[in-house]
């Protein structure tokens, strides 16, 4: 029974550690407006990378359609779609950009607009050692340091053994003078706002946090599921 409990604990740890890195950190819905059905909800992802925009828009539209919400992606029809030269000109002319957005919305008979944007990116640098000093790893002199391992002189260092200065000194020398390299970890914060085109009101706003993004395609799927699930749960829109 004890062995089974340990196996179940390890399985749960692995499940959590292998889960998606995108989490919802904030959600707000406009309680002053009633739930509404839209005929054409357009999704636009404002990202520096055209491929990322395509993946995010496609993923959200798919999930919306799966829940019987009439939605379209805007990668091919909206201003700035794949046109970096036009982007450079319109950034400095906000009024012209507004006019183009309104025109596209009217031309395509869009009655709701979901806008996704990256509002912050945090960068953190960490040092990665070539030698493995993780849980249960050997120290500089080949002796386990963590999880009740044997210290330099054979004593149990952690779990009630010898908490000696020479054990810690020997270990620290090994960890301080090993080769390694620095890597950059990025945390991405995305904001998603849903607007009613007719009233111009903000219906829902949510923010997500993505840590150590391994695949934009996979995270786009996770992001879409989080956003669509939250919008439907709050009954912001109805099929």
C-alpha cells in the first residue's frame, strides 16, 4: 500500500509538471450588459510574428465554432495583415488606423470583435551547469548532497545527519567552479478583450501568463481553450 501511494504521488507530480504553461491570471466581465448572440464574431491577434497571429486566431475560431459560436479569423482581411511596410506608416497615424479598422469591420459585417495582444514580456536569466546537481546528484567529490545523501565524510547531510561546515564547503566548491552557460527564460502576458461593435462596449477582458513557451502552436491551443471556456462560463456570449 505504501509503494502504491508513492507511485500515485509521483504520477500526480509528473502530470502537473507536464501540464500547459499558459494560465489565466485575470478575468473580468461587464455585468451591466446582457448575454448576447452574435452573427459574426471576428478574432484578431496582434503579435509581431505573422505565424503566431495565424495560429492564435485559427485556434480560437475553431474552439468558438465547436461551441456553436459564429466566428471568423481576420489574418487575411484586417489592416496590417502581413504588411510590415503599411504597419510602419500607420503606427504614427492613429486616426488613419482607426478609420481602416472601422471600414474593415463594416465591410465584413462584423458585430463582435475579440482582440488579443501581448501587453508585457518578462525576461529572466539563469545559469545552467553542465554537471547535474539536481535532486540526488553527486557533489564535487562524488557525494550526494540532497535528499538525505551522504556528506563528504560519510555522514547523512540533510535528514538529521551532520550539518557540518566542511560538507557544505566541499559541495559549494564543486558547484561554484563547474562549467555552464546562461539561458534566457521569457514569460509572456497576453490580454484578450471582447467588444460589442454596435455599442462599442467592452464585454469581457482576460489576461493570461505563459511561462517557458516551448511551442507557439501548442500554447495557442491552450490559450484558445482557456479564453473560450471563460467567455462561455461567464455567459458573455451565447450560441
